[in-house]
C-alpha cells in the first residue's frame, strides 16, 4: 500500500497530471474548432493540423483528417524525442493522438454560422488558446511546435512568429489548390491564432526587471533560490529623494516567473522599488527550462 502511495505522489510530483490535462484540453478544443468552425466555414487551420486538412482534401476523401493528422506528425515527433526531450515527445504524441481520436468523436451536422470570417476568427482564437495552454503545460501539439521550439532555442524567435511564417506557406498552397477566398479568410485565423499563442504561452516572453534595494545580497540569494536567474548588482547608487545609498539589481525573467520574483522581493525587502519592461531578444546565457 505504501509503495502504491509513493508511486502516486511521485506521479503528481513530476507534473504529469498537468501535462496530461494540457494534452486532453488541447485535443478537445481543436476537435471543437475543427467541427464547429473550420470545416463548416471551409477554413484551414494552422500548423500541421492545417497541413493535415490539405492532405485529406488532396486525397479526395480517401484519407481522413484524423489519419492525416497522426501520420504527418510522426517524423516531427521522432525529432522531438531526439533533439528536445523524451518527456516532451511522449506528451506531444499523446496530444496528437488524442486530437486525431477526438476529431471524429465531435463530428456534428450543426452549423453555428456559414460566415467564413466568423469561423476563421473563432476557430483561430480557440486554436491559439489550445496550443498556448498546452505549451504552458509542457506539452507540444504537433510538428510545427517542435520546429518552433528548435528555432526558439537556437535563433531566439518567438513560437508564434515561427507559426505565422510557416502557415503563410500553407495558406498559399491552399489558395492555389482550393480557392483564394477561403485561403485569405484562413490567413486571418492564422494571425489570430499566433497572437493567442504568444498571449497564453508566457514562458517565452522575456522581461527586464530593475530592483532598487538596501539589501542586495539577500535579494540576490532569494531570487536565485526561487528561480534560476542571474542578477547584475550595481552598488553605490544614490537616492535623489532620500539621500541614502541604494543598490540596483538587474535581471531578465519570463512573464511566467513574475509571481516568483514578486514573492522573492517581498520576502527580503517589501519597501524595495522595482520596475519591469518587455524585451524582444537576449544574447548570452539565458536559461531555458527543459520541456
């Protein structure tokens, strides 16, 4: 009994529940978007899901979207295992297979609206929310996420930006093959999806934080205890209003870590002054957590 309890606690301790939940959430939302918005509106989705739609259309119905979704992602899942991490690859595979399974389950004859613009907007918003949430849980959602992660790691570009560039090529192919009207509507959905991904996946959005305090050593220790971030300390700063000496601390974090930083500051010096601003790119040794 104790052994089973320890296995259960170990399971919870590795965030597996969160990752499984992220995979299930993604699969359900994508299946809803596919059946209630993309297919009724003749809209192509983003990423390898959109590529799967193209494969299904090109086959004349002989290959279902569900089967195409599973098959086209296989090479990228192998790449994720090799280049990223085995755990990321496993949960990405789970998300892909669940989405492939749920697409036929959520099939419906109900058409909420035939308007392609509305379908593009809401389908793109749902897809971006699903992808961004899954990534935040440490779960990839298919081949394009793997490509985006690798480009982010080596070149520093945001996942949403990579998503937008890749999907522009898919939309061009869709326009040439199946009509520019729906391809152009689909591009609107892709843009919305990419913005929603960046909104929900805050782990990749970097912030420059400046902290002015009288307890620099304790503050550095607290920050490094709460998160894995380097801190630059500038001593002998002088307060223009108080006339007292202060130290200025500079660090770069992600939006995902803001709560941890605020906790560290409040623990050491509740009266410290801090300010933050977004930055687009960093060079050097900025720690990226394992997926």
